[in-house]
């Protein structure tokens, strides 16, 4: 999905803080371990991958903090006029407060400040976040399929 228009939904981007990769490890670990396909070993591999990405790519990590802990987050990857918003997540007990919307809007602001000509994210066609992203100004521009055996 690519950003093509102004958002229809408002949220308060001032709730969002830019944080370091290490600040997101506890909540990211919790999120990853909650998926049915995950395992402790895979989770640690994915966390190490985030460290490597942060060392090699222009990435910004955004979070909403409650009592000093990240309860929602997303990554913003920047390069050559392109910005990708990735890994938007909110801890279940903190959902429905507008945190994901605020983080995505903050990431859009940063991407525009960095003069990104294309701002995009990936969303599953049959999952509810796609509807949120549509309200935030993103439109479907293509698709891909994953095949599992």
C-alpha cells in the first residue's frame, strides 16, 4: 500500500517518541513470541536481524511509551527517496487508543521531512490493519503471494 492522499483519521503524533532499537527489544520479543509460527530460537534470530538492520540501514524506531515501557511501535526504513513503514504493532491490552495511527502518522511526517517520494507499507489483503492504513491515506497498489508447503 502506498500513501496517495491525506489521512481520513486523526491521531496525536506527539504521543510518539523516536527510540533506539534496544528500547524495543522487550516488546518486540513479547510480540514475536505471541505468534503461532514463532519459537524462542526464531525470535532471537529476528531480534538479531533488527540489530543488523539498524547498523546498516537508515532506520527510525518509533514507540508510544506508557509508564516508561513501549506498548506500540513501528520501524521506518529510508533510502533513495523511498520510505517503508514496517512492523506496526500494539500490545493487545493497549489497543484501541489510537497508538498505531499516531505512530504511522509520525512515521509519515518523518518520511516527508526526509523528502521521500514514495511512502509504503505491506498489509495482508484479508486482515483488519489494511482498513486502518486506508483511513491513514494508503491505497493498494499491488500484491504478492506467499506459498507455504
